[in-house]
């Protein structure tokens, strides 16, 4: 049951809405922190594989207690990294249990040398590492939050509706999240946890609600950068418009609506880009978007490249709300001036066959951009959508092509 002190933050960040669907029960967080004892109400969901010579509660106990308020059934693994001379044992545990761990939470700061020695061993595991930015009100986040492969979280004060005054900030800050959260201690008494040490687990355990939802839907596991993009795309903007050093991308909130894919919208890019990377560069650096707008891009040689993750609303067709409810597939080229290559057509047919089956999308809902109600465009040029739908209704299977994700 939610502590009333947390109601404002939970409502603002949509935690209560997501708790109606799940309690984080299909997700596991490795908490790299201190201590090897948790409060009694957290024992049922916590594993402590490494014991200290002299057991004690610590900072990590409070991190997990805050997490328990957000995702009551999420599984926590408490690893006593700080104040214990077996740091490598904690890192080795994570490396040995990669398949079991969905998120790593680090509500600690440390020297660059220490952070690099241990956390560089985790950078290729593709597990999101959520780190507190530090509590010194300085313009650089602490290590390991400063590494490019971690996700840096600053603190937000609901009372002031602004960045908490102690929270570190800077170019590496990804987002802010609530601090001063209520939790229950070992005696069942209500206490408050503050600083960025509280904000990091707010994000980590909030993500467990989303990840559990994905697992229930049979959706694929998201990598570290997919999670980073998800966080950036689900922030309430604070400070200067868009990214700024004080707030990152803003206050992290779980989305009110989750994409339910009902349509596939086919596009041409309308230009003769060299490859998908050039398309993404235009979308990010010229249009100012956070990622490529399409979910898939088909290059001239038929290579299919994954773009924006499917669980994140696209930026390819605003008409009739299609960005939220459709998959965007684009072929490189201007088909008002030429036809797609045979390799592109072959890959498009295979991709559409796969997507319609996997997502149970009706053939009649495979549309060209210009066919969408309210769309004022000639996209995708001369591509014959009627013939494509006719093909999808048949049973001719072309030779398999490969989908890559190297944007």
C-alpha cells in the first residue's frame, strides 16, 4: 500500500497507473551499494549473495526500501560494493548472472580510477546502469554516472517543483527524478530518503514496471541505449526547452499511453540518402528529434536496418495519431522520380509479412503514408500499395533477407 507522503510524486510520474498493471514481479535489479542486511518487509524480494564479515544494514537497505514502494514485487540483489574489500566479487557476480539481471542501480559516487577499474568490466554487458549524479551542486556529475555507458539521474524536489539544490548536473545528465521519498525502516516507521541516492532507484524501480509489462506482452528485451532513449522520450521538460545541463531531458515519468500497434505505414525517405545513418543524422541533427523517426529503414541493396524501438512512439506520420499506433517502414529514395530497387521490394515484402504476423496487424491496415486519413503528402511516391497488400494476402514466400540494427 502506497505511503501517502509519496502520492504527489507517484501521480506526477504515473507510478500509480502502472501499479494497476503489475508490481515489477518479472524484473530483477542488482543494487551495487553498501550493507548486507535489508529491512524486514524487503526480505521476501531480496537476495544477498555476498555476506560481509560483520553484517549490517546500510545505504543499500534504504535504496531497496524506496524501490519497494515503487515496485513492491520487483526482485532486488543487494551487493555490498561500498565499504567492503571484495568489490571485484560484486562485479563478478553480475558478470556471472547477466541473463537474470534487468537493471543495475548505483546510488554511489566514487573516484574516476575506482569507477573505471570496476565499471568498465560491465560496459559491454548491455544492461542499463542507472547512477546517481551526486549531491554537491556542481556542474559535473560524479563517477560512474559520468561514463557514457551509464545513465545519470539528478534529483527533483516536488515541493519546489525544480531541481533539488544539492543535485549535480552537467552535459552527461540524462534526467531528473523525485527525491525526499518516504519509506519504512526496520521498525516499520516512516522515514524520508533524499538526494540523488533516492532519485536513481526511483528511475530503476520505475523501469521495472515497464519492463515487466513488456515481458508479459512477449516483447524483446531492450538494450542499454534503448532504455536511455525510452527515458529521454518520457520526460516532462524542465528548464530550457529540450536538453539542458541542469535538468537533462527533464523529469522521468512512465508514459500514460503505451503503443498498441495496429497499422504499418510505408514511406519513401523522399531523398537519395547514402544509408540509414544519414537518415538518422538528418532527423536528429536537422529536425531536432531524439532518434530516427522510422522503426525500419530499407536501403537500396535491400538491407533492413532497425531504427526507433517499436515500443516508443515514432515520428513518421502525425496524421490520424499514427505515430502512436503504427510501425513506420521507410525505403531510401525518392519514388516520385524512380522506382524502388528489386532488392528493396523483396525486403519490404518479407518485412511486412513478418510484422503483420508477429503483431497481428490486418493486411488492410498496411498503408502508404498518403493513404492515411488527413495526410497531405504523395509519400511513398510511385510505390504500388495495392499490389503490396495483394501480395500479403497470398502465400508466395520470397527468399529470406536479414534485419540488422547498426544505426
